C-alpha cells in the first residue's frame, strides 16, 4: 500500500473554494469568451483558483486576452463570512462507487470500509448538526446502507461533468425511494490498483471538496488514503506517525461545509477552512466519546486517546475572517475553532419512562428546532389509533 503520499499537512485539505470560483466563472463570463479558455483554468492549482479574488497578475491565470480583460474589469466576489441562503435539510447517501474500465479489474473502496464510513458519519452528523445550527436551521440524517454504483471510466481519468452525472444517477434512484433531498457522498482511494484520477479540476492530487450538480444535487467528494477503516480513524501508521487518520478528517470537513453551504453559489461560507490546512499549518479537530459527549479539541488525533470519533473543527460565527476565509491577523485560531457543540434551543425531546422511580431516560431529539413557537405540546392518539403530537400556537 502506498502510504507515503498521505495527508501531508499544510496542503489545503479542501478545494471547495476553487470549485466555487470555477462555477462562478462558468456562469458569469460572457459566451464570447471560448469555453476552452475556461476549461483551461481547471488545470490551475486549487490555491491559485481559491485566491483569484485577490489576484492581479492575469498572465499567470490565462493566455486568453479577452478573458484577461474580463477578469481585470469584473472582480470575483470575496468569500462571505455570513449566511444568506438556506442550510441543508436532507439525507447523506453514500454511493459505493466501483470504477470500471475495459480490460481492467474494477477499483473502489470495499463494502466493509464504506459501511464503516457510514457508521462514522451517523455519529459525526450529531455534533456537526449542532455546530452548523449556529449558522441557521438545518437537519441531516445518514442513509444506513451504501448504494452500489458502477462508474465507467475511459483513459484512466474522469472530469467534473462525468462525476456529476454519477451523482445525479444515484440521487435520482434515491428520490425514487422516497428520499427527496439526498446529498451524495463519494469516497475515492487513489492508491488502490486501477484507480482513475479526477483530472478535470487540475491535477490528480486535487483535494476533497463539496459542490452541487447542474440539476441541484449537493455532493461530497472525499479522499480516503488507506484501507481497513475504523470509526475512530486512528488505526494506521502514516509517514511513521502511529494512530494516523486516513479518511475522517476529509469526510467530516466536507460534510460540515456541505451542511452550511449546500448550494455552493456564493451565498454561504465554508466553515471548516479557517480551522484546517486551507488556512493554517495544522488541522484542528473536536473529540467525542462513545456517547457523543464532548472531550475537547486537538491538532493531533494520533496523540489523543479514549475518544470514539473526531470531526474537523467548525469555526465560530462572528469571528473576524480575512478575504480568504481565514482568521484575520491577530485572531486566535484555537479559541475560534475549539469549543463544545452548542446546545440548540427549541428542540423537541422525547423521554422514555420505564414506570419505576428514577427511570426516565436520556432524551432523544425528535424535532430539530422551532418548537419554542408553541405554547403547549402534548401527545395523544387519534380515533384511528395513530400516535399524534398536538400543539397550541402561542
Ligand atoms: Zn473546505
């Protein structure tokens, strides 16, 4: 197994901002500029694309004189720190993609590893939903099983258009299964034999990102750096570092950012970049025990112990960010990123009662928010015997 190229910290963990800039240019640059000049931008490094709103040397960006002049006269909007669009309300659906090419054995992450990632995500979305609620109402659940999908690849590489076609295929299937708002998660381990590369957005080492298809399906593309995954993601040795992570850092980053910014249309911020190697020489993580209890933060999950799972930290709303979505100079990254998931008000909780003294259970959240609007809530049964919640609007 090629473990040597894994998780070089200080490489940007995530390329969502670069993908966003490309999407923006495709929609805004006038049709008189050849589309081939826009496609040529996909070969630029993702950090150059991500910072295009601050660029001034257009010779480094494009050879097309017409595009150069358009870029000089039409500044690209800076990333937003505040939310102006809706957050995600829906279901994460993991596709177990098998990349297939004529004459080659198919390549893809195993069913067992995909299921481990699903089980991880089922735990991780609980704190992610709470951190994201600082930015607005949201809900996120995880489909309990993977959807197998065979992706035909020509020439050892695929681009964004093909990738989004696969996402839409899986989403269409899920909508036919009464899952109306899926976000499709596709994980990719490029070190597996016969693995194709995702070349359309630059080179084959393009980082993980989230985006949305032309027909409106959000998705997460998340890199995986080894096999035999575990929920705590601390069972690999990478670059001689024991207990290293190989998937949960990228997966939690993309899920959390997708939940806050499902549309990738410039209206909402990317909330993990300020706490990751997009902005810093290190990534920050939050640790949770097996009951989902908060244990604190760390930059080095390999040195931490006793945790059941971790997620990439989510920056507090209200801290001052610079034009690259990083903490402004003088800002304290630790205090901006490391804090317990906030308690959400207005949730509807369900308590079990065994009928014996002291036996009322820990509550389960059955309604995500907005229940403070009601003056009274009580349960009952209608004449057909169906369980009902009755509410009195204040
Ligand atoms: Zn990001």
